[in-house]
């Protein structure tokens, strides 16, 4: 046995021989000599082990090809594009909002060029980065002033720390939310250095509860939009307008965290109406916080809009610098906000609203177009049919609201984990296809399928 192994090991090409092949030239050109050499050595080590097990030694070109594949695989970005066919439009695990082309173009310019981030070109002196979007935010929300940070959790933290450090913050028990990633309002309030004062009960809070709780140590009254759950039945809450009157009579600011804030009336797109930021400002709220990458459809950001004097206090907080946004995101934010100046074409230009506004009939027609391609691609072990389904908005927005949609339901003819294996095959595609298994079927909700042709090519050429 040892005698038969030795010749095979001797016939293995050396690293230098592999490096002289044409494929190795490509390898060095793409990844550099050091990385190429390391990859070749790793492939030769695997080939050596295979020879000891009885395999024949590979040719030098084959080793170089495998080394190239090894480096190509290792250098693929982990932030891979995917087809989101889960039925959740704003899927937190899949990156939430898809940006508008205008935002992508603006961000690309900001990456490629030096930009006037904190420079007043007209005056030739230092400027403020918030100035790029401040006027836009005020125009769209009706607020006196506005600022922004890197997400809405940061916005809430900054506002509480700026306006109620060492003081009481009054909030209804029914609004002490917890969202994904262990963001719990009581914990954020503690980190912000403010003292939580709970009023009311889980299901009912009345005006007198707030009025009775306000005292000399009150820094602010906080209203939290329960965007990721609903309390139903025997309930009562104080709306923003009435709560603003209570707070203002005591000379205390009202802060309203809208969570998945929106700048437009969603009912015009057939979606359940949500309070807009403008409505909340008109109700007398002093400070409104809301997200940029949820219903607004832009990059991740936390917006803070409200009274000028309070925004000035917030901007003076040293934490503001730690939570600020960079030039790339700021460029994309400005471009996204400008789209809202033309509400008649907003759904056409903003992917989030375009996905949400698609009709079930339109999506069903798309399902009919791709049905045969998917059926042929996945093989004879499965049955594929067009199905009606219900999409979710996602990311905590309108948790009880669903939107009629359509897609494909894939069922296996036999058991034995066939659907799970198919789901894994789809996830293993160069551009993974992400669906959901429900009611003994792998369902592909097509609401968010923007590039139909690319999807069909991926299914036809990629699945194995």
C-alpha cells in the first residue's frame, strides 16, 4: 500500500509549477501572489490527502482552477442580494427598505467624490451636516426644526437624555413596548438617565392618570405608538392632541415616538391609515421621533422633528455626535425625502410604496408568467400552483394589517423533509430565493419580485 501511495505523492505538482500555469496568472491578477500561493498550498494539501486515500494526483491546471474557486468563494460578500419572496415587505432580516434609484445615485456620488458635508460653499466656512435635510424635514412634517441620527432607537435615547436627564418621564403602561433586538422602552429610558413613571393600566389609560402624575420632577410626557402590537377589547388611551394640552398646561414637553413613521397618508395606496408625522405635529406634539428605513422607505435613520428650542437642546448633547449619520447615508436620505415633494409619482419611484401598492391581480398575473419556469426548474418531485396569500408590511409596522397578494405554493409528492430540502436548494442559489414554509407548502409570495426576468433565469440555470 505504501509503495502505491508514494508514486502518486511524487506526481503531485509543486506550488511553483502550479504558479506557472495560465490560470495562476489570473489568480495572481485578481487576488495577489500571497493569497494565490496560500490557496494553491491549501488545494495541494487536500490533493495529498486524497492521494493517500487512493485518488490520482491532479494536473497543475486543475489545482489552479480549484484555488481560483476557493478564493472566489471566500471573497463573496456576506451581504448577498436575495429574492425576498417571504411576503414581508419590510423584512428586518433582509435589510428592510429597498432604496430608490435616486437615493442610490446620490449615495454613489457621495462615495466617489469629496462633498460639502460640513462646508458652506457660499460662505466659504464650516457648515452643519444636518442643514442638508433640515429644511426638507420641516417642509414635509410641518415642524419648526428637525435633526437626525443613525436610527430611531438612537433618536429616542437622545431625546430622553437631552430633555429629561435625572428627571421623570411619564408614559402609559400600555405603551412600554419591546421590539426586536431586545429594545425595551424601560431599558432605554434607564440608559438615557431618566426615571420611568408608569401611569394607567395595560389596557386603559385616562387623561387624569397623566395629569395626576405630573409634578416638579417631570421632564417630559412620552407617548409611544404601539406599532408592533395592538391591545383590543376594553381599552382606552389618550390621543396626542389631548395629551399635548395636558402637558402644555403643566409647561412640560410632549414627546411622541411614532416608530415606523410615515410622511404620507397610506390609505391612498389601499393600506390601513397610520398617523403621519405631519398629523402628529399638528396635534401639538413638541418632539416627534420616527424611523427612516421602514414606512418612509429610505436608509436607516432616526428623525427628530419638533419645536426649535427643544431641537437646539438636543443638538447640543454630546451624544449627538456619537449617533450622527455619515455622508453616504445623508446623501441617500436627502434624495429620498425629495421624492415626497411629488406625491403623485411617489409609489412609482419609491420601492417600498411600489411594493405595498401592488394589487393582487397584478401579482397573480406575474405568478402565471413564472409558473411554468418554476415548475420545470424544481423537477418532478413537486407540484406547483398559483395561490392567494396575504403579505405583511413588516418591521413592526401595522402588525394586524395584511395586504391581499399572490404567489406560488409548492408541495412535495412525498414526505421526508422534501420541502425543507427544496428550501435549502433555493437558498443555495447564487442569488438566494427566500420563501416561507406554511401549511405543508413552500410559499413564494411575489409581491416584492421586482426583476421577474432575473428570477426566471436564476431558477432555470442555478437550481441543482
